[in-house]
């Protein structure tokens, strides 16, 4: 029984509601293994240099240092982490800029109508440094994270409002954030070779101005049980947050983070792993490890940003590798969903689905030039499983 079937059986007595992303159990097939993807093989590269399965098409939405079509706004350099925010019948795509404050670091937005037509674009955060990934909240704000020593989390307001720094969420080399509305916490990754995995417990859900930062405690194995312990000094000075709690588990280069239905997934680039944490049972294990693929070549290397579809598929973007976004299905199979050609000095960032689930946005941070000024933001449209 795969995890989607397990979920359906579990909820059958509660009105038959089937939700995606139930916890992956160690009793099943994890970590993921090579398989043919649900959409079939990739076709030859299209006019944008992107290889996609049959039925899917790509479109360039924006290019760094060029005006976003239909607006007067110049798109930022080095587009990184992103998310889609609902906006009436349309939506907003938000994107970080992973450059220094002097080079224009911060975040921007592109506004779309219900047909996916661009209707506006603007800056939502300025004057910050190396804004890498982040995460959206249930109240439709975007948490933009600084990937620097003593980096901060900024809460931005794509629907309108002034960005606010959230120091209670800790000062460290922030990467990604994922909101858990059930436990009313925000999970946070740290991009250090000995980084930690954290959660922030707000004093009041929906208000990130005050709360408690906690760190993940577990053994050295790749699976087992875990607990959370409060970080005594979230400002990270003089002792950095990752060294304040004895027994806090070390992770090699925390990157993307995604939550859905009592499970949180996060990636670690130093060892090409996707971790899954079962929040109901208090256990963790591997969803993917490139060294544990039993046959063929591991498709996913340089793991980075991660998102999920409404069906229950995980989409993991590569920083390097073959410039691919790979797909991990609910029955723990991994395949390549798309490949960007001719951009080997770049990385893929910011994957995010629209509310309807039929459009996937993402960026190539340095595009064909290999420079932060060459970033390209795309949209892929097609018959995604929903």
C-alpha cells in the first residue's frame, strides 16, 4: 500500500475526504527509487531550451535587468526562492534576490490575473542581503530569509504592506521556511555544513513578532525519533544558535523545506538527501538519498528548493546537477520532470504551483550567462496531476 492509498484508507471513516501528503512510513518504499515518471519521457528542448514531457509548454515570464512585460518594473538579479500567493481570482508570484543589499537584494512580486496574464510587478523588500529561500504563510505573507551569518527572516506583504524583520525567529544562515498550521509553528532550515533544523513557535499564531525558537534533537542515524528543545539565545551572539543545545542533530547544508498534512520535508545539499519528518509519530527518515538508489544513475543531485503539488508529488529543484526539477511520487518513485539545457553555470530555484495546480513557476538563477544579472523566471503549463 503506497502512502496515498494508506491515507485514503485512514480517512475513509471521516466522510471519505482524501488529502495529499500523508506521512511516508519506513515500512514502505522510502527512500525513493528510479522509475519512469508519471508524465513519460522528456521531449527535445523547446525554444526556451527546456525539455518537458508531452503536453507541457514553457514560457519566459521575466529576465533580470529587463522590464517585466506589461509593466514598468525591472526584474531583480539572481532570482531564488519563490511562492505563489492567492490574489482574488488571480495570484502573485514572489521571488527573492540572492545578492547583497548594495546590489539590490530583497524580494519582488509579479501579479497575474485569472488567465495568467501579467498585470503588475513591484519590489516588496529592499536593502537586505543574500535573500535565498523562504516560505509563504497561511495568512498570505512571504518569509524572505537571509543566507548570511546572523541572517534574519523578513516578513513581506505581497498583497500590500511594509516588510518587517522578525528577530525572534533567530539569527543564523537562514535558508527556507515552511508553515505548519496544525501545530502552529514555522520550520526553518540552516545552510551550514553542520546546520540545524529548527521550528519557531509564535506566541500568537499569525503574529511572528514574538515566540520561541527550538531546535531538532536526535541521534546520528538517518532515521529514528526526535524531540525539540528551546534555543536559549536566538540572536546567535556570542554563541551561534546551532551550538547552543547539546544533542541538536547536524544536517549538511539545509536547503528547501515543505510542509503538508503532518509531514515536513527538507533537503540537504551536502549529501544530496531529502529528509521527511513524521510529526504525528515523532520520527524522521530519508525520502531520498542519491547513494541509496539501487539501480541506474541517481537522477537528483545538488538538491535545493522543494515544493509539492495538490496530488501529493514532491518537486525538487537542482542547484547544478543536470539543471533538472525532479519529481518524487507518493509511492516513493523518482524521475526527472524537466531539464533546462545550455545553462550549466546556473541553478534552478523557486518552484511554486498556482492554486489550480496547472502552472509551475521557477527560475534559473543565472540563466545562460552564468551571472546573477542573467536570471530567467519561467512558467510551465500542462496536465499536472491534481
